[in-house]
C-alpha cells in the first residue's frame, strides 16, 4: 500500500485535471486503502501528489464530502470518514433491501453476459490465490456490479454503489483469512450457477448469505474504531 505524499498519480495532462478527476482519484485512494478511515487529507500535499493547484483539490473534496466519503471539521480540515458501528449496520440494512430488489429484477443473462461474469469470478479467484487482497476487493466489486448493472433499476443501483464505496475501506480485514477467501470464491460460483439457470430467488438467497459473511467479518474492525478514536 502506497502512503507517500510525493507520488504524482498518472492521468490526463495537468491542464485538464479538474475537480471531477481529482474527486475520482481521491475516491480511488479511499477505496483501495491508500487513504485510511479517519486519516486527514492535507490539501497542499494532495495538490502536490496529483500535480494540480489547490482549487480543483478543494472542489473535489467538496464533491466527496457531499457523497459522505470524507468530512470537514472546523479547525481540523478534511478527513476520510470513519464509520461507527451503527452507521455500518445501516449500510448493510439498506444493501439488504436494495440488492434484493435489484437481483429480483435481473433479466436472463445471455451467453456473453455469463461469459463476462465467469471471467470476473476467475479474476477474483486468481487474486485470492495470490493473496492480493487489494485486487481481490476491486475484482469482487466488479463481479457484483456486472450483475447489478444489468438491472433496469438504475437509480437503485447507483445508491447501492454509494453504499459499497462507504464500506469498502473496511473489507480488507475480512479477507485476511484464507478460509474466508475460499468461501467467497465458492459463493461466487454458486451465484454464477443461479444466473445461468435464471433463478433469481436462489440468487437472492445466495447473496444474502454472502453479504452476512462480509458484514460479520468487517464488524470486527469497526469494533476497534470509533469516530475521534486513535
């Protein structure tokens, strides 16, 4: 995990690096664990790291604050949001309700869609075998949204994506256990089988079990963190 502040991220020329690009880059740092829950975001350091002026940094931070990924405290500046247990519980409560509706609405997957979901499942499995937890988390998100994004409930899927972003920095602890990684892969395989059969009810049940495992595992990390804690 890269934590230095002297690394300029690749991307478009500095002349076209606006607030949207800055917000995307900082969001990526949060999701990958490059910026940790509760970590301050220094505008001058981030401007140097991304190779932009402070204006797009400030505007990008405002965008992320409106999405709930970071927060601004008076006399303290911007920090990555650190979830409390009650907030984490609410995220999973909403995911349970919304993902159920999205999965129920999925059309039958054709051969091309099934091939894509299998490819993404293999990507998760390969990352798990290597013990590359960052790649596994990113591939896991791609796997699930390859399903969600085929739902006609686009606004609901957008909200699910926001909820995933909020919780994703906490998912790494869950995947440290090799047995957990094996279980995740087996659950993905079962989901693919349900998609192939166009059995949305079975898919919903499998997703519920899958989600409960992630919720229980990441709760362990949250019990050791609290807003304002060290």
